[in-house]
C-alpha cells in the first residue's frame, strides 16, 4: 500500500468514526455500531 493509500484509509476511518460518534441524525444513529465497525476495518485495511 502506498503512502497516499494509507493516508486515505486513515482519513476515511477518521471521518466514519467522527460521523458515528457525533451525528444526531436518526438515520445515522441507527447504524452507529456498523459505521464504527467499518471505520475499524478500514484502519486495518480490510474493506
């Protein structure tokens, strides 16, 4: 994985975590656990 790809994955994971932790939107809140899980997977390089 290149440095750019690594930084992109980190940025996407950060964005997803922030969204899951701070959103007041009911649609987002309904999927909070799934979004947090996907953020963690993104950091590991899985998806």
